[in-house]
């Protein structure tokens, strides 16, 4: 039976104690044999002095059982036993790390700086009651590396709903039992398996911030190999669907006029790019009702009415991609 979050405090050593928490690292993968080995190597190279276990979960393809091994930092290889997809694979790993105090996520195409885990665990241990931690990322694209910082040490729910902060799942660290406990019982809950892939990470952050401020180590401890997103009509329709899902799942996104205006205007732009003119107009009007003079609302209206289209609209949308 899953223990509640109130009991979990006993599982994380006090900052006054020398023992370091047991960390389970979950790497969900699919069809990236080279990248997953690179991600695994960066996790195994951590300077963290505490115990670790790495869980590699294969989604929809035969696992590479040869990656499994024992030792001081054992690697466990599993098949996704939950719903097919990234969220189900992550949840498989989170639950398999049930005896670990903390769980960290790492995408199969990303890598960690050697001090990443140590920095985040120390930051969490210094904040009694912390349930979730993040860190900044370095985006690698076209031969360039660009750090994306949040500019904050702690992230409250208001920070996540009023500002666009580029946090990556490879920087997430959380108490295992908080993730394994349903929000109705005081936990954060697992990754949403019924949601669109692009929305589940932000959804998890919002749920975590509802429980306690998120501890943020604002240094680029994760390197993200940028994978360009398409802006063709099907991809744009998917993005609009993701934002609608988030808006319906988190009413707080519509409570502050400026935040709601930005969100609704973005949906209008994506709907217009997908060729859905009528929904685009509906969302553009909703944005204008929230705050008609907000800078982004004009773009939403221009997209919905056809004044902004084609290559210019796609250029705007690429700047919106996280």
C-alpha cells in the first residue's frame, strides 16, 4: 500500500545527517540506441556520493538487455508495462524505484553535467519539506549552446502560471512516494498517461507546485539536444490540443487575465495554423475579453482573421515552441 506524503518525510535524511538518499534514475527510451547509451553514461558519471539505481524503460520496442548490470550503481532494464507512450514508460520506472527515496528523470537524448544530481539533492536536503526539484538546461542546436535560466531559486504555482519558464523533464527530481501518491491523498501523482506528450511535463510541474514550492537549481546542469518541431497543420493541431488540455485541467491558468490572454491567444495562433479558422476566432475573442491590450492578443487576432498566415505565422509559432 502506498504511503502518504506525510510519512515520506522520515524517508529523506535530515540535512544534519551524513546519509544521502537513495536515488532512482529513470531513462525512458524508444528507438534511440546510441542516444540512450550516451544518456546512461552521463548518469553513471555523476559525482553523487549516495546510492543510486538506474532504470531504463523501453517503450514499444524490444529492450536491450545487455545494458543491465549489477554493481555499486546497478542498471535495471524493463519493458513499459503501463499505457504505451512516454508517460507510461516514465511511470513504469517511477514505480520500479519504489524503494528509492528520490526519483530523477532523464530523457534518452539528453545528458547530465557530472554535478547535477549532487547539486539538486543538496538543494532539496537544505529545504525541509521539499518534494520536487528542477534545474536550468543548456540547449544545443546548430553548433551553439544556449543556457535557459529561470531566474528564480524557488518556483511557486504563481511563477508557473504567470511566466513561461523553460524547464525540462531531464531536470526533474522528486520524492518517489509523492509521485506514487494520488493528489487526492496529498501527493503529486504519476505522470498523466491520458494527456498529450507535450503537456504532461508542465502538468506535472503545476501539480508539484500546488503541494510545495519547487526547488530550482538555476544552473544549466542538463544538456538538451534540440529536436526541431514541425509546424505543419497536423503538428499545429496537436499543439492546440495540448494547450486546450492544459487549460481544462488547470483552471488556475485562466484566473489571471494576462496569463489567460496569452494562453488563449496562443491557442488561436495554433488553431489558425492548423486551418481551423472558426476555433481560432473563438479563442482570439476569448483572449481579447481577458485583456485586449496584452501584446500577444494582437497576434492571436491577426492569425484568426488571416492577416498573419503562411511563412510569417510559422515563424511566430517556432518562437513559441518550448
